[in-house]
C-alpha cells in the first residue's frame, strides 16, 4: 500500500498544548498521536513547509517551537513558498481563506498531498465550498476514523 501524503497546518502541531479538558481538543490530540504513529510506521509521509517554519518561529513559547521542530524533522518532504504558491494563495485569500491558511493550502496543493489536516473548522468549510479544490482538507479525527475505511478499500 502506498503511503498517504499528509500536510499538517500549525493548528495540528500545537493541539497538544491546548486545553485538554475539552473533549474535542483531547480527541484531536489523540488523533494527532495516531497520525504520528502512521508516519513512523511508514503508512504516511509527512509534508511540511516554510509556512509551518515561519509560523512556528513566531510562537513565543520555546517548548512549542522545539516540539514542532522535532515533529517537522519527521517530514519526508519540505515545500518552500515560491511565486506560484504565492499567486495561488492570493487567489485563495480572495475566495475568503485567511492569508496564512491560504499559504498552507497552496503549499499542500503544489505537491499534491493526499490530505491537508487542520483543526480549523472555518478553513475546512471554506475550502470545501470552493469549486476547484485539489485537496482533501479535513480534521485529524475524521482522517483517523476514515483511515480504516481506506485500508479496507485497498485490501479489496
């Protein structure tokens, strides 16, 4: 089975630092853990970007920056923003996607990842409303839940 190519935006990387008393946040953190296990087992390939690196560099919390750095080191592919990516991000921003989110999406689209994972419901909704989508944009819980279905389909 070919490994799934996964791009995580910074909301996923930082989910373990959010209030774990909230059930959704805790579940997304657990899903993130499963995703990391998939990557380490070779079932997934992590794709990251200069946008993740930029956002992380702006985080005032040293331990969070270090955490994202360690996880990003697992990446099998690194995307650097270029003029084509910037142009696509500008188009996406014009369609109602926030600037940094648009850069994440444009980076993920540029290398045709299988999934862009985010904890941002607004991004999932906005991107899903576009006509010309090139990605599966979803949250970590949905991705993990549906991964068993994808494995079963591959076997059949």
